[in-house]
C-alpha cells in the first residue's frame, strides 16, 4: 500500500484535510479502474477512427483501379446500359445502382449472385467497361469501419464498445477532478498547464497525462456520446423511444401510405434516424400497368434534385418501390425518396429538415463525429484529437508502470473513511442508470474490488 508521500508524488497534492484527501483517493481509485477497462478500447477506437476520417480519400487511393476513371467529353451512358454490362460479368438479381458522385468517379452496380451474396460491380460510366468487382462493403474503409465498431467480432464485442464509451465519460469526469488545481499561485501550474521533468521521470508522464487529458477530454465526451446511438442496447432503445415519440423519424413517415415490413436499414447503409423506417408499398391497383425502368427512375431522382452520388435501390417484389437515398458530407443534403414503381410518383420524400429535434441533433453530431460536416478542418481537428487519445493512453500506461510496486497491480489506496467511497460509487451509479451496460460493469468491478480488498486484508 502506498504512503501519503507516494500519493503526493504521483498526483496533484491533496488538501491537508482528511475528508478532502479521502475524496481524492476514492475518485483516484475509480479513475484507475475506469482506465484499466477503457484505455485498450480507446486506443483501438482512436487509431481506427483516425483512419476512417479520411475514408473517401483512402478508398479512392487504395481502390483507384475500381473507383477512378478518366473524364470524357461525352455524357455518361444510361444507367440501364451500365446495369446490363454489370449483369454480363456478374449474373444475378440487380439490387442497387450508385451514381458517380464526381465526374472522375466510377458507377457502382450491386448484384446478388446465384448464391445470394451481394457483389459490387464498378464500371466506367462513359464507356460502360467493367473495372472489377468486390463483395458488397468489401472495400478497405468498410473493413476499417467494422473494426472501429467491433462489428467483425459479434454482438458481445459491440456491447463492450458501449461499456467503454460510457466509462470514457466517467473517466473524463474523474480525471478533471484529479487535475483540478488546488493552489492559486502561478508557480504551481506545473502539471496543470505545463509538463515538468524529462521522459525518464515519472513526473513527466504524470504531467503529460494530466495536460493531454484536459485538452482532449471534451473530444472524448463528444465522440463517446455521438458514437452511442449506434450501440446495440442503449442506441437501440433511444432510437425506439425517439421515433415512438416523433423526435426522430421525419414527419413524412406519418402519412397515410401503405407500408411494408421492410426497414430502410435492410436496403443498405442509412442514417440513425431512418434505420427502422418502414419502406412504403407501390399501388396494388397498378399491377396491370408496366413498371417504369431504372432510367426513368433515375430521371425522376435527377428532376427532384437529389445530391450527386445518390444510390437507387431497385424493387424486388411487385409491391416494391424505387428508393433513392443520399447521405453526403453536408448533413442538410441528406434525403431519401421512395417512388411508386408503376406511376413513378414519389410516395415519401424525407429530408434532414423533416427529422425530429433529436434526430436533427444526432445526425449533425454524427456527421461531425465522422469528420464530414466541416470539411478538411473537421478531419484535421479530430485527427489531432485521436492522436492525443493515443498519447493519453500511452502516458497512463507508462505512469502506472513506473508507479506500481514490484509484482503488484498498483491500485490506488483506499480512503480511510469508507463512506466517502460509497458516495463516489453512488455518483458513478447515476451514469450506470443512464447507460445500463455501464451499470452492469460497475457492479462487476465493485465485486472484484471488494474481493481484491478482502484477499489483501486476509494476506496481511
């Protein structure tokens, strides 16, 4: 167990009063536990998140042979011509047509092969030449995105992301308390606004950790909150509540049109507010009329003014619809339009402005989270924040390694008054109420802490 001198040397000096010192030790102890749980995930999220900030640029570079074409003077070929060319090399059921977002971008046709696997076929929109194909969502950046969300490792791993995000917020709160300067003299600003010592000393890493944590703390809280909507439990329940009370879905989904059991997220990537939006049905009384083709649907979407780079999902049943969707960097340009496959008339036209208040705020914040809303500035600022998070984790690990007694975990000491520890746990429990998985992990950590203390006391 550490002496009071050890505590003072490795952290801001506690006030001399016993109650203040006990509170400091209690918060420090749970800050330590939160760090043990969060920092491995924080490094993973920071590294993959930093890469994904530049997803368009990196995908265009890594898959340049598929994504980039030479701009020609003539107009691009009709979408139906490109669809026929894609089906020649990948026979199957056409699912989606993605229009080029820029003049030098390729077109993309998604086809379900005979085994039912979706394949993305890339074509030169000017010449109709097939450039190649990949499994749908098989690009480099989709892999990074799935690593970032731990989707590759199943629902249990994704639940850990939700726990780590909730604990990150608590980690920042307890860290600010530990950092908060308790002396007013300007000479005592070392470790508050500046880093003292050299990398060979523990004090250097303690100050680096404290100053970096304060500078990046707001970014950690923002990224944790804006990543939560995509989590399994908390995000799903908030989505259900928001859209059940008209805070999320656009008002257009409340109109009296026949709706299918299909949800928009089944058609492909969509926004948080529209994940569970039901897809409408084409008119039943029009089955004796010849359906419109892809070219006519694309012409309608062009006339309606969808942002360049939109995707068109093709109807798969006699009651299905053409769905045009686009989610560009500017969140205000998000839009989803469903067309009756027989009349070609819009059944639902949903824009960002139609979202409920919670939906608008979350979509805007998620766009910032992805580094899209404010262009290059958004990317650079979040890149610096991600690098700072890695430094925060590395400095914490080095500081702990230098501080811990040989052969021991180095858990901060218990406060003398156990009531203080119970008070801190009660405050942390409030976060557990808001984030249920965080609450469950808090109980587990509390049990482990009690067992650790009991075993240590028994050994002594």
